[in-house]
């Protein structure tokens, strides 16, 4: 039997805007699909689990099951423990950029790496005070004065890049600390 691997599933817009699910409801589709050690972290669509097949965690497999279970679409973004650790370690901002802000780096999980042309369009959407960098299928955002003070047009960026979901680097660090590989 293949060894199981710790993975994380991040769901978009869970327990926001009237889209409420309990932890039991949140975890049910993943348990029903046969994943092991299925656990929720916080009440925001963060799920840790173990699997022997990363292919079974592809969003094309998960999203229809999730929509059926919850009664609404909640796009999924899957990262292995190693991938998530690399995402946290690879944050692209300099100490000077971090010092000039509140320092709360946001990470947006994307479905695919954007093209160079798409990145050019994205660059035009970013307000002068904020910093945005894209590494592969991950967007890093450093708002100058926090999310609520930013004028970054997140909805426009999502229309450009496709579905995404955002977490703080701090949340990702806590997930990695709580759930060993």
C-alpha cells in the first residue's frame, strides 16, 4: 500500500456571505470520498487530510462533490504539505517592503499559473501602495494598510485569473505547525 501524504484543501468563500456550513457538513464530502484524518482548521474552509492519491484531490474531482454536499459552488484548491511549506518559505517581499506595511502577507491560491500577458494586465490593476507578486499558481499580496484599507480590485483580479481563495501567511504557518507532514 502506498504511503499517505498530508494535504490541505482550501475552499473559497466558506462561512461568508450567508454561505454557512458546520464543521461536520464541511468535512462530510471528504470523509465520504475515503480520505483519512479529515480535519477542519478554523471555520473558513481549511481542511487537512491524508491521501494516497493526489489525483483524487484534483478540483475537477472535488468541486462537483462539494457543490452537491453544500448546495453551492465552493471552488477547491489543493496543496500538499511540501507545496504549502514552499509557498510560505517563498514569500517574495523584501524586508523593506514588509517594514513599510502592516506586514500581513496574503496568499491567493490560483488554479493555474497565469501567462505573461495576464501578468501584464494584473500589474496595471495593482494600486501603487500595495505589492503583488505571482510565483507559479500562487499570488502573494502585501497590502500597505491591511486588506480593508486596500484598493486592490480583488473581484477584477479573480475575473482575470480565474477562481482563487485567499489566506494569510500566518494561517498557513499555523496549519503547517498543527498538521505534520
